[in-house]
C-alpha cells in the first residue's frame, strides 16, 4: 500500500515538474514577443533605462502614432497584400491545373515532363538570384509588381502535393464523369478541386506566408517607395530610426500582427502540413 | 498513332494530349523561365567579369580560380559551418526536449505548441528588430539578465567574438518551432507497445528513451540536422538586419557573402561562381540527406 501511495505521490511530483519545465521553456520562447509589446508602449526615454522596466507603468500609444506617421504604411500593407494574394491565387491555379494533368490525363511525354518539373527542387533560390535579377531586367520588369509575382506563379511543391491528392481519388469517379459527358475542365473544377481542399489550404498558407515575409528578392528587384513590401519597408524604417526603440517596437508589432492573426486561424492545417499529418492538436 | 483505334478513341487521344500539354503549360513556362533558364544563365555569367550594365569580359574559369583561392569565400564557408555547428545541436536538443514534454499527454498541448511554433512564422525583420534591442550592450534585456544572475555583460552583436553566438541564439529561437513539429510527429509514430514492453522489462524512462525512442526517431533527427544546415548556407535576412555581416566580417556567412559580392560590389560574374559553389554545397547536403532519410526536400 505504501509503495503505491508513494508512486502516486511521485507521479504527481513528476506532473508538476513536467508543467514547470514546459512553462519555463514557453516563457523563454514567447518572451521576445512580450518584450516587443511592452517596449512599444513605453515612453522613449524609459526604453533606455538600466535595468529595463518589465511592465509599462506609463503606457502610451504615442509610439504607434509616431511610427505610423513616419512612412506610408497603408501603401506597404496594400502592396504586400496584393502581391501575396496575387501570387497565391496564380500559383494555386497553375499548380492545380498541372497537377491534375499529371495525375489524371494521359499525354505524350508526361513522365519526362514531370521528372523535369521535380528536378527543379534541386536548384535552390540562392543559386538563381543573380540570373533572375538579369532576367527580370531583360523582361523590363525591374521595379514592377510583375517582378514580385510572376516568378512565384508556379510551385513545384504545390504540383507535387496536389498530384498526390488527385491520384488518390477513385478512378471510377473520373470515368463516371466522362460517361456523363463532363469535360476535363468541368470535372477538374467541380469534383477534383473541392476534394483537394486540404492540400490547397496548405499550399495557399505557404505561398501567402512566403510573400508576406519575403525580403531578399524584393530588395533586389524593386526600388521605388510605391512598390515596397512590408518587410523591406520595416528594414528601411530601422535604418532611419536606429535608436528609436519604442517606435521600432511599435512598427514591428503592427507589421507582425496580420501574420499572427492569420496563423491563429490556420495553425492546425499549417502545422499538420509540416508534420505530415502525424500529429493531432 | 495506333491505326486500330476507332475514330472516337483517336479523338480522345488527341484531346488528352492537347489538354495535358495545355494544363501543364503555365507552370512549365514559369519554372522554365525562372528556374531552368537561370541555372544555365548562372553558369554563363560565371565565365565573365561583369557588372551587368556594360562591362562584360570573358575570363574563362578565372572566377572559379579566384573562388577556390579566396580566403573570403572559404572564410564565409567556415563561418557558416561554425553557425551550423553552434545552432544545430542546440536546436535538436531543445526541440526534442520540448516535443517529448508535449507528447507526455499534457493539457493545453495546442496552446503550448502554438507558443513554441510562433517565432517560426513571424517575419525575420520584425523579430530581428526586437532582438537588436534585447542584444543592446548598454540597456538590453540580455545583459540585464546576465547582471541579475551575477555574470559579466557581453557586447553581443558589436563584438567579433560574440556576434556569431548572438546570431546563433537569435536564429535558433526563430527556427526552433519547425524542429518541434517534426519531432512531435516522429514521436507520435513510435509504437506504444514498444515503449510499454521496455517498461515491463524494467527499463527506466531514460533507458527507454535512449534504446527505443531515439533510434526510432533517428530519420527525423537526420532530416532536421540537414535541413537546418542547408538553411544556414541560405541564410541572409537576419544577417542583413542584425549585423550586415560585421563586425569585421565575423558574421559574413556564404549566403550573405554571395549577396555582398553581387549587389554590393557589383561583381556579378564572380558572385555567379559563388552561387555555383553554394549550389554544390547544398546539392551534396541534399544527397546526403536523401541517402540517409529518403525524404524529399522542397526548397523555398
């Protein structure tokens, strides 16, 4: 009896320890976000205090107002949203069409073409940076939205993932649709696409996040202020206000919030997309 | 075409071919122009001394000769390996610890997991800014914390010795969530019967982990190690925001060196040779990864 009571006791201690360790790690990882928000609410003279003040005793929204007024942020948000939505929609359209053809239609050279498309995975973006800059200039797309959208208008990841989905659909469905006289495009639109919704969501999130957080490519191919994307604009803001920590924190907060909100809505799909569906939340 | 086909069948074959090529055309065109073509253009450019606006002198393999003898290039490779050696083991250990803890039937798992994952989806520029403030040698939170526990302060990003460790700290923080997710998925696939059998045999939790769980999840461990090493070679944004490669090149990794040579020095020919060097490194790492784990990798 005593041993059992003892083991119950130790189990409880273990549980408490478990939560304690998780909580400590959690606080360490989340702290920079807390600090970002606290700093954004402090008056500028307080943010250089030693030691730092952990709680904003004189919270103010002035930093947000000042940071917001400093640059045309609305324009940057608009640009980023436009580029993110456009590249997501176009790449979804092109990849799903291609994936459907690779999965469901017999055409000459299909295998060869598919292998060629897959081999694109071997070429990292860092290697194609310079030639793509040259190609964009040659096309006359330097400093245009085309440069920010069209290179991302196809996705090997998307083609691969959607093809798996389309191939797993029962063949009878396709045959029945053909007997009913449905065209390929019609079957694709009204049957195949809706069934592939989980894959489409995964691809859309990846593409959208990719555009929203992109930095190097827009730095290389755009120049004028009215083409600027949010992350590049934020880095410029950093360059212009390198010691204004409270304003910098405020700008970091308002440029990050949209992506965090989006993440709250799609986190399950996104995480399962990475983990391969092996984990349930 | 087979002459035994009925006219209706023949029509279907033709239509299939037309539809197949039509449907794949948009993707193929984009991939051709922005991935295949560049792969050849980069080889072409690497044979020239060019600033892309006028000067275009053929130098043969001169850029590669310079590359192989360049202390700056090999220095950047070594720094990248230093970054990988400093960040990957820590990332694996910490993310595995978090994944094991979260897999122990804890309450509020979704909430915890989201917290550990959120740095990974937040933009590098925005989070680098707050870390610049945290790293500040004068009034930053990190030195305040060191002072609190009685340790001497560090100059973090402003010192050639501590800049890379600081870069490692930031990057590990930012990317840890990805490994947590991979490990959580791997752990959930370890058969519980195996763990129970080990426990019945009297193995302690620690022994069960080392002799059952660790070998079972090893493909995921290799996957994480190689993916993180590859991303070290591609790293650019946090270097640009936190240090611009400094102080005195101490954080100039290969990805940043490539950018510097191209868009800073306007040496596009030489930078193309660096691109090819980078490709070879990433290609070898990918081959290693495929051989060991058999997983397909998608580059961003």
